[in-house]
């Protein structure tokens, strides 16, 4: 399996697993917490069939990447993504990030520049800031995220069933058609990763403020979000990010859940393709 070295910790290499299929303009996918590159299957197969080169990696501590004890913060996530793009010498790339991956993409662009990048898209993404503060009164209280950590520590396996079976895909909504296959695939991906990475990642995705990062980005960015997102509430995320971006476009999906790249793959893929080809 292909890996790129993204640094060292306690004398051991930190290796980031990635998939790299096809030729053509590269599209780089950054996954959400606590998943893996496998969460992009529907997008990678679609864009591969359209003649693109598709690349997705497992974030450090997630999936098949090294289960390091440290570095589970946005700076390291962005630096690991930069190591991958430099290793593959990507140019004119489109970066697509879902949820925490959206934050990773935004921080990567602000921290490492846009010389390798043509466009970006952030889906159901965590920027500008999830945490409720005086400056961000519409955010979620810290005890929400403390509760996530407590549930993870008490029974990660149970927590990783309850999240996809409920709010992540909107399966807790009246009349929702629940897919056990989708739920168990979410569970499978999540249990592959490390508990420490996932525990620390909750702080990274909830407390990182991307406001200044968003202001630095010049490339076109498509901001895609469902208005029934129960994980990253719509009103305090997508519209605010779109306003902060210099070249941002907001696309709102009525009734779509947080996990819309999976449950609404046909619509998401169509709209991403139109944006990339525009």
C-alpha cells in the first residue's frame, strides 16, 4: 500500500496512507472525523470515470495511517496534506474536504499557499468555528464536545454505531430510510483508527477558529451544506464561511444531512463536477 512519510514522533516514522487512481487533473479528497479515505468511494469512482486523477488519504491516526499519540491538530493535518501534495508533485489540483476535512483544506490553503491549487470545495464543513464563544454566539457549547469525548472513552464501539445510526445521516428523522450497510461501513472505518487520535480530534474540529484562514484564500471555493445538518449546524457554518471567502459560492441543500456525500452522492457529484468544469 502506498504511504508518504509525514514526520517523526518518538523516533518512529509517521506514515500517511493514500490512494492515487487515474490520470488527468487531480482531485484531492480530505475525509471527516473519525473516518478514512474509504468515505470518498462514491466520489472517487465517479470522478475517475470522468477522466480525473483521484487521490484520498487517511488522516494521521485514522484508517491505515500511523496511530501516533500526538499531532492531532489542524497544523499537523494541514502539514500532512502538504507532504502528500509535494510527494505526488500535484499541480492545478482541486481540493475537496468534508466536515473536519473541510477545515483541513481551508487550513492547508492558508498555511501552505495556493501554488498547487486551482479550486476547492468544502462540504458540511466545520469552518469558521464550531465552538460557542463571545465572538461566536451561534456556536455549540463546549459541553457538547466534552460529551463526545466522554462517550468515546466509555465505549467507542457503541458511540461509533450511534452516530451514523442517528444524526450523521439523518436516520433519526421521521420517515428516514435507514441503511445498515452505510451505518456499519461508518463503524468499520472509524474502528480502524486510533482512539487517541479521535479523542484529540474532537478538540481540533470543535475549537479551531478558521476565520483568518478563510480570509486568506483567493482560489474559487464552493461551500456545500445541507440545511438539516445535525452535526455541523448550517446557520453557524456555511453562510459565514462563504461571506469570509474572497471567491466563495454557497450552495444550500434543503433537507440534506451531514453525511450527504454518501446519502446524496448523485446530487453532490453532479454539482462538484459542474463547479470543477466551470
